[in-house]
């Protein structure tokens, strides 16, 4: 892998100066023979890379780029090549060149948005999505892309707004109800709003044990109905009896209801479900409190 990183670095240094020399000039369109040569070397480079012949793969990919450095399709292929290595930072300049020379390409718009997303360039990713929406219209795919872009940088507030925006068009969309619920869970949300959100999802997806568990824990920690919380948590534990998260929730609710012996049994099971190095602090705190209760 160290050799691969060195190869990619050298390639980056080799090809980018070529891009600079063509700035401001209208790209020349390669003839069909040149394109065919490019495709041959490009796919041969991919084959050699998968065989771990990195040096030869590098030589071929550099050569095929030199054949037509400003062609939109060539730059798209180059971007795809680097994305295959999971290096969006190296792919991005090629996609940007492709877009500059062919701004109407649906494929390159999609590629460019994805690359901005992976490189955490929120503003530019949203700008590209605006262009896509202007052409194709706003739909569930648009909303999902925007939600993912906001979520990738921890912008929970705008992610929630995006989910709610789409739900105005499709109020019964379970996927977006779940997305909205996820954002509400990490925000300071009024109790009534949270309960309504949990109940809405469960009315449409009554077997969703993760939502059941989360709702049960919410009730237990926000002075809700402990009987309802226990029923929900018990169902989740029966569905997934080895899930330490569910076991912890159930133990805590049992403790709050005064069923200490059962609570101790379930909190022990919860700890056994975790690796010692990954036990959450909250679970350890529950364990200490429950085990010190007679």
C-alpha cells in the first residue's frame, strides 16, 4: 500500500502541470483513434493494478492521460480511476475539468456531487444538487442527497429541515420519518414532539424493535409512562435477546420500576454482550447503580 501511495502521489504531480498549461484554451477534441488508444491503455492499467503491477499500471494511466488531457470523457475516466482507489481528493480535479468542459453531462454532475460529498465540501455539493434539481426537479432522491450532505458534516439542524421539507410532499414516507426521528433524537426536542415522532413511526412500522427500544428509553429518562416503556422494551429484548443495548434499556426500566433482582440479571447480560474495552459509560453507570441496590 505504501508503494501505491507513492505511485498516486507521483501521478498527481505529473498530470496536474499538464492541466495548468491548457487553462483558458478550448480543449481539442481527440479523434476516434486517439480515444480508442486511450480506452485500451486505461482498461489495461486497471487490469494491471488488480494484479498488483502498480508501476506498469501507473505508466499506462499517465500515458493515456497525456493523449487527451482536456477531453471531458477522459477526465471522467481518470476521476473514476482514482475513486476506485477510494481517493476522492485525487479524483476531484479531474471531475472538475470534465465538468468545466462539459457542464451538461448528467453523469459528471452526479460524479462531481459525490466527490464533493466525500471531501466534505458541503457548499459545492449542494450547489451541484441545485443544478440537478433545476434540470430534473426536486424529488425523493434530491432530498436524500441533501440530507446525506448535511449529515456528513454533522449539520443535524439542516438535515432535519430537509427531511421535514420532503415529508410535506410525502407525509407517509417511512424512510424520511425515520431520518427525521434520528435527527430529533440528537437535538433538544420537546417531549411531546419526540413522543409523536416515535408513535408515528411505530404506527407505520410496528415491528421496528430499534425504534421500540429508543422510545422505551426515552420514556424512562423523560418521566414518561414506565408501563408502556417496559412493554416496548420487553418486546425488543424478546426479538433480539443478545442485543446489549436492548438489555441495558430493559434493565434500567426494571430498576426504575423497583424490580431490582430482574434488573441486576439483565444488566449483567448487557455487560457480557460488550467487549470490555467498548462498554459505553452510560451502561457502566447503570451497572453501578443497579448492582448497588438491594
